[in-house]
């Protein structure tokens, strides 16, 4: 099983595309002087380019992934990876407090806007915050991954003959 939570959404880009389409239609239909083509091109390229760059950056930095099989079993946020063997399974019970100054997995000084910091205790006793929009689903994915994090190809709970 692999859990993936994208760091950014393309919804804003598509909303801006539709806004430009509506403005272009209004420009063509309404009487009066038209907006020059160069202004349209510069506005569309600049706005859509900035929105697309922001979405790509958010996806690179804040995408949360849980891979629960083989040597790659781990929790990844952006470029930072936490192997599942370093996660204390008892920390997923919801009773873990957050250490003062606990680092945010993936980097950054604080949890990004619109996300919750899910506290995870490492096996060395330190706590990290995982920035997520769906803490319940991430907790379920981590619990499932930790039951099968030994790297075997069998499903958790199965017995070999």
C-alpha cells in the first residue's frame, strides 16, 4: 500500500484559466476598444506561470508519501525521508505530545497554512511534526505500514505455509 497526499492542487490554475476565458469573451463581445493582444499574452503568461510555479513548488516541498514495503518503507515529506523503522508505533495512539521546538518533517520553520502537524515520536525519543491535511487517513496509513514494515512481500496478518 502506498499513501500519497499531494502538497498542492492544480485547481487554482484551472480557475485562473476559466477567468481568463471569461475575460477574453467579454473583451470580444462588449463594445469599445479591445485590449491589445500583447497585453493579453503578457497577463496570461505571467499569472498562469506564477500560479503553476507555486503549485509545482508546493508539490515538491509538501507532498506526503507513505511506502510500506521493502527497503523503501518510509514516510517522505518533500525531500526528507523518515524510515518506518525509526517511528515508534505507540505514538500513533493520539496521546503523543509535541516537544517544544519539534522540527517539521520536510523542513520549514512552521507547519504550512491549511495543514495540521501530526506528531510522531521517533525511536530515539524525539518528536517530529508531519504536515498533513488529512491526519486521520495518514494515521491509518502509518498504522497499516508499521504492521508490515519488516520488508516481507506478504500482507500483514498472513501466515506462510
